């Protein structure tokens, strides 16, 4: 069964503050569908922008209308994928390990603190077990992502509803995408910021009382029409 969020590729643009160290990636619209099943089918992901991360993992990014799709193709098995994304005055962490979880951070003094954790679903090892969780997470939290047991070894897929994270009329999305291998432990990210988005404890879902996010080192996706 195909989920209601079939993919097509796009590009982001919009009124963000100017950052001196912007790493920008331009996306181009495509009309390609992707099934969120944890397997990066070549015919589905062929139009995607591809970035090679620090330890050889491939990051794939493509957009279709108001949907953004992110694929991770690693060389080994169990790992954790995280996306950190600005949403209004909050920062959201879209976490996918053995389950999907959504963590929201709010500004606190000179740093950030966890405001809420929610979701924690999608634990099944086959698509039939997790499809309803994907659909519920996509509707409530604006995203869904495959767990470490679903699909091909070392491959992960995420789907984001852009309108949930970016108001209509804005076309630039600031984010960090990370991938942490657990044995041995090593972290890959796009781009390569110097803040809590690459803290191994944070990437595993363990949060200190205060976090630091430096958005000047985050990436920017430049989108087309939604």
C-alpha cells in the first residue's frame, strides 16, 4: 500500500535572516513518487539531490509539491537518523531510531530546553505494522520516518509536510540532518555545525538541561513552488 504522501521533488525559499556561513542546496521540482518503506528504490530516488557525508553515507533529498523527502543510505546496519528544523520560535528534532519521536525545544535564557516529547511510534519490522503510525504521525506532527528494522539494512526514509514547518510564501528551510552509527560510534551530518545537533547523547535521545543551537552553521534548502 502506498501512503497518502507520495513524493515529488521541490526547492525552498523565504524570509530568513542572512547567515554568513550558509550551506545552501537548491532543489528542483520533480514528479516522482516514493513509498515510505525503508528501502531506497533507485527508480524512486533517482531525481534526488545527493550528498556524500563524512563516512561515506549518502544523503538524498527531494521534494514534491508540499512534501519533502529525505533518504539515508549507510554502509552498515543499526543507526539513528535525526532532523533538526526551525519551526517558528521553536526547534524541532525529528528522531528515528527503533521508533519515531518528535522533540520540541523552546528558547531558555542563552540556550534551549526540551519543551515536549511526543509520538514514539512506528516500531514494527514490516510495513503493515507501521503504516497507520506513519499516517498518524504525518497528520499530527507533520512528518514520518522509518525505523532501523524496517526495509533494507542501513537505509532510512523520511517524509515531511512542508506546510507544517514553513508558512506558505516562504521558500527557505533551515535544518541539520544527522546520522549516527552505533558500533563503532561515529556521527555524520549535513552540513557540519558546531552545536547540540551533533552531540551523541542528544542524537540518541538523551537531553541535557540546556542545549545550544547555532543556526549560522545549519544548512538551507532552497525550494520551488509549493
